C-alpha cells in the first residue's frame, strides 16, 4: 500500500498540524504520545530530556505511525500529520507554517516565561506567516502542578534550573491568555496520559471548520462541531504516607501527667491535720508499694445510719480480698454519701497512718462528688516530700535536685518503699549511676503487679458490660493508654458519670433491623403514591385534550364545558 495514498483517498481529510512553543515546553513528547503512543514516567522524562525535533519523515518510514495518524472525528475520516519545530526564537519556521491547517501553540505550566512568550512572540509570529490558520493553546506538563517539586528537582538533569512552587501556573492564567487571544485552551500531561486526545481531536475540528468555509460543497463536513470544552483533570491520588509506628510513651510520661492532674482519682490523702489534700490512684500506688496494697484491701465495716451532708446516694465498688475471674463483676452496695463505711483506725497497724475511710469527695478535675478512699496521714508528714514519694510510685524516677531528700528517705522508710530510700542514699553518696538499675527493676516489678490486678479485677473502678459478660477495668490505666478513653471519662458524656459502660453491639444491630425494614416499607409506599399521582395527572391531561378537540367540533353546548 502506498503510504501517500491518504492524499488521494476520497472523503479523507489530511490535516497538517504544526506544533510550536518554547524549548523544553513538552512539544516533542506531546507529538510522540499521539503519533507513537509513547509513554514515559515523570522521572524518565526529566532525566533523559534532550532538545529534539520529531521528524516528519516518520510517516514515510514507519507504517505504525501512519496507521495511528488515521482517525475519525465527528464522522469524518482524517489523516493527521504532525509537524514539530524548534523552540529557539531566532529559528526560521516559515517552511513549517506553509500550508498548515492548524497550529498547536504549547507552553509549560511550570515556566511562566513560556506563557509570556505566547503573547509576545509566538502568537504574532503565527499570525504573520498564516493569518487565517486556527490556533489551539495548550498547557503542557500538567503533572508538575500536583507533583512533589523537591523530588522532581532532584531527578532533573544537572545544572537545570530548579522548579519553584511559585513557578507553577494555575488554570486561570492560561484561560486569561486564551480569552485575550480568542483561541481555545487545553491542558495535557504525557505522564498521566491526560488531554492528548482532546487536544488533537479539537485541533482537527478547528481545521475542518476552517476548511468547511472554503470547501462548502463537501457535505461530510457539515456535522463537524466546534472545539469542545475539556473535562476537568482529576488529580492523582497522593502517595500513601509512610506511617511509622510511634514509640510507646515513656514509662514515666503519662503516669506523671496523671499524677499532676488526677483525673478519675479514687484515693485522697489528708496531710498536716487535714489542711492539705493530695489525690492519687489506687492502682498505681498499690502496684508500686505493698503498704498501700494492704491498706486499700482492708475490709471497712458498714456504718449504721450514716447520712450524707450532700443528701444523694451513689453506687460504689467494694473490692473483695479474694481474687475474681475475668468476667466477674465486683460486688456493689448502696452507700450513702459522706462517710459511707466505718472509719478504721490504723495508727497501730503502720507508722505514718492515722485512719482509713470511704467518703464522698468532690473530684478535683470534674467537680462532681465521687466515692473515694480517704487516708489520713500523720501530722508530721509534709506535703512536698510526700508528693515526691508518690511521684516515684507513679514514675519510678527521683528528682535528685531536691533539697529535702532526707525527709523523702524518711517517708519512704515509713511506707516501706525501700527502693526509693536506696536511691536517695545513692544520690547523697554521689553514686547516682546505680539508680538506673533500680528504676528498671521497679518498672518490671510494677508491670507484673498491674497484670495481676487486671487478671483478678482488683481495684477496678469501671465495668464494661458486654454481650457475653462483664469486664472489670481501671480508669487510670485506660486514660493513660487510650485518648478515646480519656475523652470519654473526662468529658460530659454519660459514661463519665457512671461506673458501668455498656457495649451492646448485637442488641443495637437487632434493634436497627426493624427500623430499617420500616423505613424501606415507607419508601415503597411513597413511591406508589407518586406513581398514582403521576397516572392521575396523565389522565387529566388526556381528558383535557379530548374535551378541547370536542369543543372545536361543536359537540359541546357551551364553550369550555
């Protein structure tokens, strides 16, 4: 078959399309994508770019290129011949402009100067050599608008000017220039294979419309449309972020913040004759100090008719001394506010302690009254050293810059916190380096005791009611491990007011199924109503037409009857 037979075939329109624009605007890649179906990645385009011109002789030597040049646009068979040109401004391109049917004027969306040259250099040149030829304005390299410019600049050839975010042109810039020049505007991306067919199909339409004005006798050109609007570009999905699992919080981080802001505190220490209050959490103190464990597990006898000055009754948990199973729920008793159970004197049981009782105390964070264990300490115990001991029981660390380390050691000896007393001795003897091993052993020992409390349900202050049983838990541990739990117990939710949280997944699902069925039945009934009303409207319309025709024939005695 003769490769030039397209010029002689009837009803086959041969279109000469000249592509012009600045260097590195993407002209040659755009032509190769249309003529050769060439696809390259963005980094291949950036790393292998060399200023070239696509040879027009490809239509003579390559049968595949010739076959791809044939197309059908608006029921018109065409053969598109693409002409590439140099981007240098001083080159003579009058031979390329000769007998051209359409000119595709390209600029780079990542180079504002190329768009400026469209108005000042390229458009006047085209109008000088071919004043009646239609022009299509094309913004190339659309993918750079949504690309990672840092990665793009690293992949570009050496000594290339880096692309700045301010260099990226918005679509409004191209539309403004196209409106000023009175030509259509399109955007393309060879990497994303976007807009290539739109550009050349509409270039063919522009050329055929111009030819139709000169060759009006060709009937097959009557159905050709004007250049169509381009569909919006759907930006590619950004790459998935590299999600690295964060390191677990430091062992002394969250408990320390929980000690500074005692949310859901369940124990209150009265110091200096009851004038000073210190709030804490049983689960942290009992798992770090055996003395506190023994005090918190004491069986406090019930008061007779003790009434509260607050007047309301609340539920409180009673932690039994025996172990509990995983799904066991702690025993619950109705306790009046104020002194809820008998106050037990423990001054003879351990040094530093005076009494232990259950009372209704105002929460320091939420301001609501809650049942807490109130421990009255000896008047000689001061707040500062005592808080240092509690901070050690929370975090396992000691502030070595304190000036009252001897008092801290004395309180640690009273509470039988021998590790802390040893750490203070190491600090006073300038042997602080030995405290690291003590801290490690402290965390290991407390982790094992916390696991034991979780298994037995000891000191549990909240119960999760599930579909298959109960699960006791500890609010301080949940708050320090989960932001969702912290928000639930801190905020004004119903769960923050009660000691029991319900998770009835299957019950909620079964409850939602009948509601969904009722909603579907209502929708079906509504559709039937609309259908009946539509049928009645059609009947009334038909009846009105028949009455009008009968009145025109004179069958009715009076008009409009």
